[in-house]
């Protein structure tokens, strides 16, 4: 299946270096997690919405992408929809299937936008209205690097966001572990 994905900013080798950590930390991580046995890429689908936040004084539009697998992962926020050389078209061997409906993802997008409004203190402006409309076009996929560590009979995983260049937390590890169990 040919997909459209954000272009990764982190190569496989860079992901391996990040997963292993700095030389001093590498030894500690190895004791805790074991040896890095395998690294592979994984693509997660995101549903993109144009979100409009309106008050009686102001109206702001943004693009928010919500993961279509659980709705629990950190959303991606854009000033404009990625296009051109920001995207790659490929047929990945490891691809998660969407599980969220458009309506469920829309609720996540509006809840995220509302939380951001309240965090910035805009709630005092009054007459708050938030709408989220899906953006037509191919589903946007986000690339991740998965590292599998083996120690004795056990194994653990770490997930690296190939765009944000950071190791992800428990929510994303849980999504990946569930996917691995289904394979």
C-alpha cells in the first residue's frame, strides 16, 4: 500500500545512536534494558483537521493531526498542511491500521484545541467556539523507529519519533506493543 508520510529527520543510524545513548549512558542502559537487537521503521496514520478557534474578538486557524490508532498520542500541529519535499511516498513494510473513526478523531482534535486555549488564558475572551473539519486527501503517516532490546529471556522496546527526533513515552510504546502482539 502506497502511503504519504512526513519526511523523517532522523536516519536509521541516528536512531540507533539515540537508542544506545551517549557512551557513559550506553553502559547503564545496556545493564537496564539489554542489548539493542533490532531496529525497524513503523508508520502510524494521522487524521488531519483544520481547527478554527473563535471568540467574539478573534479567530485562529491551525492544522492538527490526530493519530488514527488510539487518539492518545501527542498530536502534530502545523501552520499549514505539509506538502512537496516535506512528504515522501512509499510502501512501508510496517504500517499500523487506523482504528479511530473520523468523529472520534474530531473529538480528540477539538478537546486538544480547547485545552490549548485554556492553557493560554484565552477562555476569558468569552464566546468560545471550536470547529474541526477533516482535510481531504491522503492520510498523513508519521515515521517512527522501533528499537528492540533483549536481556536474557525478556525484551523491551523503545520508540523514536523520526520527525521530532525524540524517544517517545509509554503511550506510544503501548500502541507498538499491541501491534507487535497482533503480528
